[in-house]
C-alpha cells in the first residue's frame, strides 16, 4: 500500500522506492502567479480528497543551463513550483531528525528535482529529508520598489514553517531541523541565521562551499531592477514587471551590460570627452568566467527580511543559535580556469592576477607550490572566493562560542583528464552516498571510492542527529579540521599560511 500523510492543506499519497517512502512535489505555498507574483508566499489552498505525490513538481523559471558536466537539473514546466519533496523511512514513526536541503545554482538556477538530491540514503539512515524549490533570479532576488525584498528568502522561511507544522506527519521532529545546502544553498542556509522570520525553525546548519556571506545593502540590487525597467521601458513596479513572462524578464536581464547606468545613460565612446583613449584591454584567461553583464543574484541586507550581514550577526552573537558544519572543496573553481585555452603570456597572467587583487606576495606564495599560469590563477580564485571566506565564517562562529565543525574535501576526481580534481560539486555524490547516480561518472570518474562516500555521508547523518560529525569542533586547540580524502585524516589549522596571506578577506 502506498504511504499516506495528512498535512495542513490535505492528505497526500506517496510511493515506496528502495524501502523509503517518497512524497514528491508537495506544495508548501500557493503558486506565485497572478496577484501573488512578486508577493510574499502564502500557504497553499487546501485540497479535497487525496493528492498524489508520485512525481516531481514544477521547477522555478530559470535560464536553460549550458553546463552539461555538473549536477543534472531537469526543468519541469508549471506554476506550482513552490513545492518540496519528502523522503522518510516511515511516515508512521515519530521523532526522527530532519534535514531540509536548499539547492545551489547561484540563486538563478537549480531545482529539487535533481537525481543528485534524492534523499533515499538519508531516509535509509533514519533522517527525514526535505528538498525545497524557491523563486530564482528576477522573481526571487531582484528587489522591486513596491514589493518585499528577498522573496526567495521568504520562500525558504515559508518552507521551514511548513516543515515545522507538518513534518511530524512524516515521522520527523520539528524540534530537530537541520538546514543545509551546497554553493548558493550553503549561503542560503547560513543566511537564514540572520532572518528574524526563521527564529525557532532551524537548529543546525550545514554550509557546503557557500563562500562569503557578507551580503550587500539592498540599493545596488534595486538599481539593477531599475536598469531592467529602463531596458523594458516600464516603471520598476510589481504591476509593470508582472506584464512580462518570467522568461522574458530573464532574457532581457541577461542582456544588460556594464553600460546600463542610472537614468538610462550609456557608456560614451572612448575619447569622446577629448581625453586620450585608454589602451585596449587584451582578452584575459578569466574573461570566460567573469563575463561583463548584469549584477548577480544574492539575498540583500534589507533590514527586515535579512536583518544584517549573516557574517556580522554570527560574529557578534546576534544570529539564531545553531551549530554549524562548514567546509569547501580544495579546488572549487580551479577547473574553470585550468580548462581555458592556454598557454597565456605574462601580460595576460599579470592582468588576471590584478583582477583577483593578488599582489607580489600572493603570486610568490602560489608559484612556489603550483605551476605558474592557469594553475596558480585557478587556486587563487578558489581560495579568494571559497576557502578563505569559509575559513573566516568558521573563525567567527568559533570566536563567538558557537559549536562549529570544519572540513575540507580533497579527493581529486580523475574526470576530464584530471582537470576536475577536488572541484565544485564533486563532493555532492559522496554526501548523498549516491556514486551510481545519473551523471556522477562524468564528474567523479568511473570508480569513485565508495568508502569515502560512506564516511562522508555518515558524518552528515551524525551531525543532523546530534551536532557532532565525528571530529573535534574548530574552537578547540589547534583548529581541528577533517580532511575528506583517501584516507581521511584530522588536520590542524590547514589554511594557516593562506589565512595570513589573505588578511583582508
């Protein structure tokens, strides 16, 4: 017999798969369309009878991805994309710990329908796993004059409120909720510690490869919304933007460039002011990664939905109380650089170093350890965007007396002739103990080590259960950090030299 559960909106029917009860595509909020577009989420309308939750629900509007080597993320059309998936060992049990997963994708892509985010392994090991969708891009993270800021963040809070009110019907304990995610999902999980509306709804946080969480003021994002409105020829209001389909807004926003300025002014031609034209800039090795274009999407410190910078609130002790598990991979973005056409000459190399704000001391440090050129640039990019900001977050949490466990993932994938290495997203199949999943071989190679998957997955399960993944917290002497590799081992302050080098980050 199919598993059943009763939610605050009505009865749902799931199905059994691999000994786990799956409930897919359950709405946690009303569809954000019509009068609810660019509005705070509200609970879904109750339904009569039984709702069949056997298939993934719609996914949020987003640009089609041209990246085929990473996390497989199917796009499913439909308005009811504020939905979640629940995986539980038994909806008839009680008191199980809960992991709420927020997917990554730069707040502009991704979905809970990825086969990499199936919660089967967590449910198998006694954890109720919940994966959520949320509004992305313009719809979720571009503040409009007469609409709430941080609509995507409000979606996370609404999903957590749904979990609080309903997860007991699936065997979960609403008083033992861990929120976790990778990349933008890791940033999201930490951000929730600075969201007043999330108080009491989460108890632990897992931040995988989240990087920096020092969010900016809302005004730069509001100016980006005004730039979009100017290009569309409309005022920057809910009503005006609602006249355009989500994909239209995404397309136009993606076409904005650095020349889109306040008041509709465009960059003048070089030399039009009578000054000597600047020397033409040569294309550099990072151009394909940091393409000129519109402002990226992030939560902003609007002072209401997100009270202040999550980093600052963790550092000063005003963030919600929660234990943290924080880490990154050793080569997050190295592949993006090392796969660029090479070799590069000294002018391009120096130009890229300047773009990364890497001075002579930084250059010497990395060149003593890596081949100069793309390998150095890739590691600097990884350290500057991920490893050092992650370290700063860990340090701030420990200094504030918050329980925090640190890790680094160093196993190097042989995929791409070794260019992937310990790159961004490589650790996901290990955390989910899903090495035979769709597309895993493309990123992890033909024979990823199953013992490492069992070890890493077990650490995540242990943290969700009791806040202790199995090694000492970072606040203890020596700054203990677990290194996930073959074999794994405990290191002490493994980024001490890099930390000194990047003092200002």
